[in-house]
């Protein structure tokens, strides 16, 4: 399949590309597009055949439901009911990185919801994404625009790398500022429950309802006794090709242990990358050292996380050593993605 790639420099002047892509969505095709969290791979959410193409292009397991993207806060045609708490969350956080799970209407095919009675919906805060949804006149189902299991793309080049030849159209033009996928909150239960941490933090959500909590299954390695409620959270995910290990503890001790491990791996002829902060950057004199940003700014760390994992793959290293981050604010989402990418290989020091 031939993939057309278009980069939007000026949304007004380049509107024809978004119109073209919208037509592809209407005709049942697939389009990768930017959002403020990560790039998405979209298709008409209301058409089974179209949605199926997403699963095929990504190699995604069919029991993993898709998020439906809308360009308006009125979602009454898609869900049975919008409870008051969900309405409050919509008013406060949309457009933005919050996916809300509600009971779906029959208009949403089972292929989109992976046979669940519920559906996750979000209104992205990206000019290009909103224009695409609006012009296609359909809600767009879109998982992250990566081959299943790989780190989500935050730059258009990474979509091309994964999806060229597998989808009809790729639109670029914005890099994803949040860098981790949306927070998912289940509003079919009371109090609502966070099924995936993301850019909208627990602290922010508790300002709306102090009883909101995080799915307990997210705090440890998934097991048969404790399965995450979001089907996608049970898979190994976001994974680079190298072995990723997380070293968590007080800063000085963490650096000491990373250096020891580094020596050890290099002695055995391995190439090693270190993911660290601006503050720690010059404390290592071996390996490929990559900074995720300042330790004072967790949003910056989140923004650079997936791209850094992909850079490690470009370097072809066998091991990646990454320091842990404080699980506060967006730090919860960072540690969730890192833990999954590492297959829960976490060393507490
Ligand atoms: O930020 C995002 O959410 C990005 C951008 C493109 O919008 N999308 C994204 O989609 O991360 P994806 O498919 O990579 O992740 C969707 C997650 C999966 O873990 C899936 O299991 C969960 O949402 N999910 C979707 N519908 C659900 C439902 N009805 N109940 C529980 N979990 C659901
Ligand atoms: Mg994904």
C-alpha cells in the first residue's frame, strides 16, 4: 500500500492536506495524525471494516479496545448516559489528555470497543487533530500510531518509521507536547477510577472528586489475581529492543549503582545507554548518555521519554539503564510507562 505523507506548516494554507486525509477517513481508510499526547492512527470509529484496518496495520490484539476521538463536547450520540461527574470532567479537561470511559450506544461497533459495553472517548487538544475530526464528520477511533508493543511516537518521523506502507496517509506538523498517552478514567463506576495514569494527574482529578483513585493493578506487575481493568495495560508495552532496567532510590546511590552496572556490562562487550536528567548528565563518562530533561520538570521528562527509548534503539545498544522518578504528578505516568517498558525490571537501591 502506498502511504502519502504530508507535513502541515500552516494550518490555513495547508488545509487541503487535512481535507484529503478527512476524505480518506470518510472512505474507510487509515490516517496517522498528531495529538498533544502521542500520534494516533485513525479510522472511522463507526465502521467495522475501517477500524479493522487499524488492528491489522499495528498488529494489535483484537481484545484491546480503541479510544474514540471527537471534536465536540457533546457526545450524546455515542454514549447511553453522561453522568454529572463525567460532564464535570469534560467541562474542565476537554480538549485535553483525558479519556473518559462510559457505556456505549449500539452505533459504536464491537470491533471498536473490542466487544465491551463501554467505550473510551476523548477530545484531543491539537489543532490538526480537531480539524481532521471535524472535516471527516465522523468520530475517529485511534490508538497510538506505533507498531503494537513499541514506544508510542511523539514525532512524525517515528510514525513513518513504523507505518509507512501500512496506512493510507500520515499527517505531521506538531510534536506531541505531553509525550505520554492520555489519562483514562472509568466513569461507569462510582467513584470514578483511573485505569491509566497520564497528563491529567490524580491530584488534578481529586480536585473534582476526592474519592477518585488509581486501579490497584497498576501498582505492581500484572498477575492472574490482579488484572488491570484497561485491557491494554496487561501487555508488555512501550518496549525498546534493548533490555531496559530501572534503578530507583536516592540520587547519589542511584548514580553509584548505575556506574557499577555500566562497568560490568561494558566489560562484557555490551553497548549501554543511560537515561538520566540534565543535573546528572556529566556524572557519567562512559556509555551513551541521554538526558530526558531537568529533574525539576517532570513534564519535560514525560515529553522526551518515548523518543529517548527509540533513540536507544537507533544506537543499537543492548542495555538501557534509567534512573527512577518520583511518583508524584505526571511522575506516576512516567514510572508506569517505564515499568512496563522494562518488563518490571526495577532495582531498588
Ligand atoms: O493519548 C492517547 O490516549 C492516545 C492518543 C492517540 O489519543 N491513544 C492511545 O490509544 O493511547 P491506545 O490504543 O494506545 O491505548 C488505549 C488504551 C488501551 O490500554 C485500552 O485497553 C484502553 O485504552 N481502553 C480503551 N477502551 C477501553 C474501555 N472501554 N475500557 C477500558 N479500557 C479501555
Ligand atoms: Mg498504545
